[in-house]
């Protein structure tokens, strides 16, 4: 798979290995900025690094940064308890957007904040069942490529929107978690969110709607789309590019 080759090329680059700590930190900042932009909260990298205000936009970008920054410490837990990680990420990021009683808990109503305008969400009962099924997919042994598993996690969480607010940010973090936990990008040096921004929100929404349809062609296109953004995210982070 070409995207895996791009990631491998990044990880085996001596210049990358010499700057691994620096590049991992840069990946967090770029990933947080780009993930927030996909939610409609766009800021410059300078603004992100300089500190954010308490406006709705500032809080949304801060939440994106909190989620992306938390990923490395959650990789081991993700391997055995992914739903626990999802709840944790929501709990640290959704203050000010959710009632305290809703932090870390899947939604109990159809009311969701949908900045990508994906469409009506599944019912809360369907969300619960599919989250359990997703956890089984993520924790059982499989011969499926890690990039495919990452795409499934990303797609399910976007389609389900398990939380009233922040599901998109968490869905994109799940891509990082799968790639790290399955050894594709263990040091989290790449930045798949950069690939998503490069392809654009329109492309993103069309791809996830295809996945949501359940039709073979739509699911296959979603897998290709994710492979493309993962490959782009690796090539974009190489220090010589």
C-alpha cells in the first residue's frame, strides 16, 4: 500500500530520527490546528502557539489541541480499552460545550453539533451497539492492514457522532491511535490531518457519507481516501519537503 510506504519512508529517514522529538511535537501542533479547521475553527499556527482566547473559536481549537496532545499517553490503553480512551478524550476537551454530566458519556438524544453537515445521526441505541462492535474490531486479532482498521475507526466515529460535541475531533484522533498502537507510526511523527485539509472538507464529507451508506463502493472509496491522507500526512512531515 503506497500510504504505508510513505510512512515507512518517513520513519526510516535518518534526518527524521535525529529530530524525532521535535517532529512529534510539530505533528501535534499541526494536527490540532488542522483538525480544528475541519470543524470550522481556523487559526494560524502562530496564533495556536501564542495562546488562545476564551471565545468559542478559541475553546474549540484548545479542545483540539488537548485531544491531539493526549494521544501519545493513551496508546497503550487504546489497545485493550478503546471506549475508555474515547470517554477520556471527550472528558478533557468538551468542558464548556457539554454539561458536566455528559462529559465522557455517549449521547442519549439525537441532538448533535455537526460542523461537517454529514447529516442526521444514528439513534442513541444504535450508537451504543456500534461502539461495542467497534471496540471488538479494535481489540481482537486481525490480519487486516492497520490503515484499514484506522479508516474503520475514523469512519465509524464520524458516522455515529457518539458525543453531542467533539466527535469529529475524537474521530480524527482515533486515526492516530490506531496507527501508533499497531506499529505503523509508533512515535506519531506523521500528520494525517494535513492530508485531510489538503483534500478539503467537501471531499471529506463526500467520503464519509459514502462510508455511512454501507454500499461497497462507498466503503471502498472511504478506505482509499484515508490511505491517501495518511500517505500525504507522512510525506508532508518529512524534513526535506
